[in-house]
């Protein structure tokens, strides 16, 4: 659709280097041919070349073979961003199994829930999960390398969690072809795009972290330093000097605060490009980066179900509020303003949820649940979100309906709504409004205790920070759904 | 530097980082996450700014280490002794 527009961003030399692959296994072959001696993964302790990285991946595959893992088995990769997380992901996907990416920093309960939804019997994980065979990469003994499996583009290869269109936890299954289409389109951006230094801040459990950060990094022969500890950001950037950052806009805003303390050099002095996605990008923040700091910023739009990348905007100051032009190998149509997409990047379905899968498609068109339009020049605009997602600065997002479903089951709760609201300090915090009976202080105390207990099972950023009681029902739509502000 | 002086400095630091919140009512018992809406990154920024203001070094910047403003002030107080 916009192949020339995006291709023209690259130099002739880059265009010649840029190839479209159809499996993760082909990425191994290509990068070993081109970049074997170049750095692939950098940590404060060591740097692995592509040859060394793929050797480790091969040994992980040898481990899976030794455990008797069959092709198509779903294996959770529930590790925080790290070299081991990258190696485990690449090993599972090139072995012929399915890598189910689970947030590595959450409590054990949320990992167990995720494994349950996806039906995983095995996990690469640092903790023991109930009912799951867990392998801690720091403790397992890796045997000799095993070769990659020969896979087809249509074979399922990885799965990522999403709120889906109904708000319940779902696990979207993607094929090799979808993952590599997203990766191919991820390369397009202001030159230079090859041989960059990426910094892995966005969790690899998020499709944006895997496709646009990890896999695009490798397709361009670049190097990545996984961020293993958020408190090490300043030191990491000072040492590693990233040239490209992939961020959620809120995280880009937080990093902008760092420049107020330390100046532009806080990024290490060599940062050229910031790529944002996962939430709408504010133009003013982009302007500060581009005009005041001289760091280019581009943004994009995509969903888990579309292998991350649908469109990209490399002209954020002149085409404000647009999410850019649509990448190639996909088509977009609008039905009652809803954006619907078909193409090579579309997911295969939600694991163990045929009903939701069926509801998400109109034939081969995936119904995004987002509303929008395209102008005459082909720039896409998002005008509304059906999904009500709440975005956090760490790159994560939640469906409020998931938490509401748990609160609604608590005794005394008639209905609830989760949103970001200001508290008495004026800070925006995750707030749960609870509709209950008036003059029932014991009930309110019990509900507060139940929410505290629920919080202990949630990741830190998804915890309810403020509970507000109300004694009349929420305003509702004609379909009797709570009307969100 | 007395504990009250450290709390006062902390209010200034918080105002600089979060001009949107009312820091005048910040006290020892003010909760970093629940009351001030701070996450791991804002906590990191607060620690970095505190290092400059107080001339100390934070050994631990994990969000889970500090629940309240008082926890942070006592940590700084200990470092200054």
C-alpha cells in the first residue's frame, strides 16, 4: 500500500540489505551469514556476537529436545528482559514449539493464570509455578546445540497476551509469517536503521518489545542491551550509548524528565531516534525531542493481533494526530468507522477461545475495535477506542474490565468501574469506583480488605490505589453497559 | 540536617518532579504509590534528584523498598549521619 513511501526512507544501500523473511529460523540463517562476528546482545557483564547468541539458542534447543518437547508444544517464556529471555524465545520459536510470552516481573499468581489461559505445561521461569514444569535458565544444564526445525510461514510460533475486544485475558497466537511481516515493517524509519544500538526497555512479553525492539534489532544487524533493572537506566545509557529507543509515549515522557536533571547527555550522547507506539503520541512531547533535543521521534499504531505494526508516522510534527501510513502486506477497510485489517500480519486466533476468535473476524478481516478514518493522502487517524485500555509508563496496559470482573464478584459489590482518577493529592492513580448499598460501613470495610487482597495478586502497576464508594448506579448506555467518561 | 528539614527538601523535590500534585500536605505518612501516584520511574527520578540535593548515594532504588515519604527521608537521614 505504502511500500514506496516507506522504502524511500532508506538509503539505496539499506534498501538492498532489507529482505523479507518468512520464519524466525530464516532470521538465524541470515544473521549468521551477514553478522556472525558483530555484537547481538550486550549486558554490563558481557557482549555476545550473533554467532555466540545463536550457539546459545542452539543449546537451548538441545535442552528442549532432551526434555522430549514435541513440535507445537506451548512453552511459556516468563522471564524479565534479559539475554536468557531472548535466547529462550529464539530457541522455542526455531525449535518448532510456540513461545507464550508472559510478563517476567509479575507475581507468581499472574504467571500461573497466564499459563492456565494458554494451556502451557512448561515454562522458562525463575520461580516455581503450580502445576507447571519450570526451567530456570540460571540452573538448567545446557547440552550441545540442536539444529533449528524446518518450519512453514503459516506455522504458529509465538503468543502474546492481550485484552482482546471483550476485555478478558486472551492469548493471541501468531504465525511465523505474521511475526516476520511485523519485523520487516519495523525496519522502516529514518536512516540509518542498520547496525544500531537498541535498548530493551519495553518488556519482551509485550509484542511491541518482541517485534519492534528485539526482532527488528536482529534483522538490521543491530545490538540490544536488555534492561534488566529499571533503576539501572541512567548507568546503562551512559555506558552503552544507545542510538535507538523503542518506547511507550508515557515512558518517553518520563525519560524527558531525566534530561531536565542531567541534560541531553543522559541518553549517552549518541541517541538519534525514538520510536513510540502502544498509545497515542502527544505532539508537544515529540516537538521537544525533535526541535529542542535534536532527537528524531516517530510513532505508530498496531495491535497484538496484527503482529504489532499497522501504520507508522515519520512526520509527527507536520501530520499531527495521525498514526501515519499503513505498512505493506496488509489492507485496511472501515466498517461503520471501525478499522478492519486483513493481510500477512494478522494473528491465527486466540488460544483456547474459539468464540472470541470468531467474534473478532468478519471473514478474513480482523475487527480491531478501534474507530478511525483515512485522509486523501493515505494518513490513518484513530478517533476512538472501544477497548478502554489504560496505559502505564512502563509500557504495560490493562483492560479495566479485567479488574472490574474480579471486584464485581466481591460480596456487597453491585457494580464497579476502574479508571485513572485524581486523588486528594491531585495525583492520577488507578481508582476503583464501587457501587454498593448506603450506610453499610462494615460492607465497605470488607470490600476494601478484599481489594487489598486482590492487589497482592496483581503486578504493582495494576494495583488499585484508591477506592471510592457510590450509592447509586453508574450512568449506562442503551445496551446497559457502564458509560465510561 | 534535621528530619523536618529533609522532609521540607523532599517536598521541593517532589514539586519539581510532579508539579501536578499538591505537595504541601506531604508528610512522613504520605504513601508514594497510593497518594502520590509514583511508579518505579518517578521513584528513580526522585532518588536521582535526592542524590544531587543531599550529596548521597542511593544503594537501592527498588520501588518496593520505600512505601512512604517517611521511609525515604529516614533513608536519607541515615546516609547523612
